[in-house]
C-alpha cells in the first residue's frame, strides 16, 4: 500500500479589476445574465456565460420548477445549448456568477456535483479543457485552468471500455 495525493491549484483574484479585459468581460456577462434566471423558489439567480473555440459566446441560467427536482442549473443549461447550437465546438472559458436575492453575492461559488460531471463529459467529448471563472456579483474571483480539477477520481466513458 502507498499513499497517493491529489491537489488542485487555482488563481484567486481580489476582484474583477485584476482580470484581463477578456476575462473581465466574461465575468460581467455572467453577472448580467443572472437577471434572466428563473429561480422563484430559491431566489438564487445563477448566470453562466462562455466563450467557445469558434469565437461564439453562449449563456445559460438556472431554470427552476415547482416540482423541485425538475429544475436545472445554469451550467447544464449552457452545456445543452452549446451542444445544440455549436455541436462539438470546445468551450474555451466558462464564467459562472450568481445573485442571491436573500443574502450576499460577494464570494465565488463553484458548480454542484452534477454539473461537474456534465462539464467533465463536455471536456471529454470536445477533447479540450474548460477554463472556469467563478465569482459572485462582486468580490473575489477564482480561476481554474480546467473544470475537471473540481472532480478528482471521476468516472467517464473510458472507464466503461
Ligand atoms: N445552481 C446553479 O444553477 N448552479 C450551481 O452551480 C449551483 C446551484 C442553482 C440550482 C438552483 O436553481 C439554485 O441554484 C439553488 O440551488
């Protein structure tokens, strides 16, 4: 037996002013698109905005439902839209932000477990890492070079071969 270790590395910025112009624009777009979330039950509005490898951009917001499990996160709305509108085009960078109508929105939150798995599948499928930028409406921002860093020891199609 031997001990193994996994570690993840990310960049932490104090606020949007420290980002490059291109990253700042993506964060601002993710913040803006939170206004289009349909989240009447949680009042937690999530916005996702991505730049694709073909230069196009795409957005997603969370879509809730009175039957709670039917709801879907902003990230997976975006991935589904990208899959249809820009089939097989890799996602270069995905910015995720949120506006908590019941509280603060000043620190980054990261994608839920189901979205991490969906992001992993998208990376596998398009054979390119998805760079993630996580933020709230203000405050600190996290940048990860690939979304799969959030899902160590994950399960994928290769495991079924
Ligand atoms: N939500 C997202 O859209 N993305 C996340 O990364 C975390 C959670 C949504 C799901 C639900 O509509 C609301 O936020 C509260 O969990």
